[in-house]
């Protein structure tokens, strides 16, 4: 499979074992190396969510997210078109790892038009499978929320991870892989290795204003 060009617009897809797309997000390529595929997203980017998940976001109702996961288990879900809002995002996806590392940037009230790093976010997911238009993975629910200076962290959505385990969406094999990946991610944070070796440089990253928000159309 070819490497992606810097500035190219590609799609990250979450694909269930049935082969159906669970979500899709347009990203723009920052770099593509043997170490990681690095992409970015900005407000206005094209996305598709499960309709129930979109409703949960709109209503700020986590119980509807549970309904969305139940629909995932039965294979009965519909996708809704949407756009990425508010945050800029950089996503590092090393090959064959069971997680991606994400950095979220928000407006900086002390700087007119400026941005600041809000937090790091380790998203546990299946290893990447590339395709001509981007890459496929699948979000495995549990996440690690990390402070900008890497001094503190906490787990997020453990309840949803447990629910997906009960539903059989996350298999025993995947569970063991996630457990190993948890330790790998924590070690990277503690030792400032991988992407965290360049944490200070990425903390001041900014979206290239010459790039429009990514789409796959």
C-alpha cells in the first residue's frame, strides 16, 4: 500500500467485524513514516457518526450512547452526516499498535485567534489496516486522558468498555491486547518516549491556515 502525501485528505474509518462502517472522519496528512502515520483534523471537517451517537452528543445523554452500543452489537445502526467542531486534533497512529495518541487544541482566551493544547488522549483501538483512501481501525471504547504536561492522567469510559465486553463486541483476544497496550501507553508517558519525546514541540503545533478543513468528497 502506498504512503500518503503530506497535505493529502484521507478518511479514518471505524469498521466493525461485520465489515460495516461504524464511523468515518476526514483527516489531513501531516507525515507518513515507518514510525507513525500522523494526521490532523480541524473544525468543519467531514464526519459520519452512528445516528444514536450523534443524538447522544446533541442531548449530552450518555444513556443514548449505551443504546448506540446495543445497536452495534445487533448490527442495526444508521450513520448520520456531521462536521467536526470546536477542537483541532493531531492523531499519531504507529503501525500495529492497539492505540493512537491524540492531541486536542482549543482556542486560547489570552491570545486573539490563538490555540493551546487542551490535553493528550490515548484512544485504544484495533491496529490500522490501510486502504487507498485512508485507513480502517475500530475504537475499543476505553481511553486514557492525559494532562498537557504529562504529569497526570486518568482512565475514561471504563463502563462503556465493560458494556462492550458483555455484549461480545470486544473479544477476549482484543481484551488481552488492550491490557498489554495500556501498559505500553503508560510507559511511553512515564518515559517520554514515542510521540511524547516531542511533547513540547507538539504542544505548540498549529493547523496550517493554507489547508481547508479535510473532506473525502
